[in-house]
C-alpha cells in the first residue's frame, strides 16, 4: 500500500471523526425553544440547535442557520428578551425623551413600549406612520418582531402631546380612537368599552399622576362639577302708596294768599 492511500484514509478518518463530534454536539444540545435577539434588534423565536461552530440551526424542513456572531442574546421566551433589553437600557441609558412642557409621570412613561406601542402599531400606524403623513400625531413604524427603543420613545412623545392633563379621559388621543377620521369608515375602537381604549385611557391617567405613581388599574372616578352659582334677588314686598287726605278749609291762616284774599274781601 502506498503513502497516498494511507494519507487518503487518514483524511477520511478525520472527516468521519469531525462529523461524529458534530452529531454528538447536536445530540447533546438538541433543538429547544428559544428567543434570539439579533444584532438588527429583530426577535426570532422557534426551536433551534447549535452546530459545532455555535451557529443556530432551526429545526424542521427549512434548516435556517443563524450565525452566532449575529446573535446578541438568547432567551427562552420573548419576555426574556424584553428583560434583557430593559437591563441593557438601565446599564447604558439612552438620551431621555424630550417631552412637551409640563410634568409627566415617568413610571407611566416607562410602560409605553409594552402597553401602548402595540396598540398604536395595530390601530394607528397604517396611516400615521406613512412617510407622507404631515399631522402632529406622526408615528414611526416598528415591524412585528422587532425591538426599536428609539422609535418607541419618538412615538411616546407624539402621543403625550395629545393628552389633556386637566381631564385625561377627554384627551384628543382617546377621542380619535372612537371617532372615524382620516377617511375611516369605522373608528379604530368601536366604543369606549373596547379593551384597547381602556388601556390607553388608563395610561393617559397614569401619565398625569404625581411622579412615581403607578398606572391605575381602573379609571379614577371624577366628581361631577358643581353647578354654577346663580344669584337670586331677594323678594321685596312693595310698599303701598299712602294717599294724603284732601285738605278742607284753610290749612294755614297765615298763608299770604289766603291773608290777602281775606283782606280784600273786607274792604
């Protein structure tokens, strides 16, 4: 047997050994449900296993491979990814959102990405996120499956402009939800009992509460305003007119006219 034969056999053994190791590694770390946060901030969920190089291989008929270098975080669910992003934001906080003048509750503001943003994406973004939309309620589109903190902050600022601090339930943000506008045949929410409307209303109230207050679970009851004071004039009884008696005879004997008349008559 010549040297080339032994060399070819050695190469074959190495290839077989490498393939066996890869199979063992895949068997040890078989497909499992994960949520991957990619470097594009897209969240990918599914059952994945890792190959010998650490790349993520999707289980199923379409074995998509995601390079390990493009994965920022691996969690067991989307909630894990959300917690990771929250911790990352706390460690390296982004520039604060420049809200319009006035005080807003930052505790409620932090709930915007998870509570309010999904509603705006589903009900409003199809119109208000269009490139040619020129109104004040201008939104930034966030594709499904992506986490975009900058866009969420910009949308929070756009929403805050339309909150009435004095009467949150009367905010324009809420009124537009139950009013067909912009060519709509039907409003975004059928009425004020819609769950999406209820969430927005609670958030609007939470934004106007004192700093540090949690978002309320029910809309605070508002006492009806007192009716305006009306001044009622007091009833005054009319004073009856006094009729003076008609004088009979001279009332004053020293009246010059009567004295002269009497004096002329004596002559």
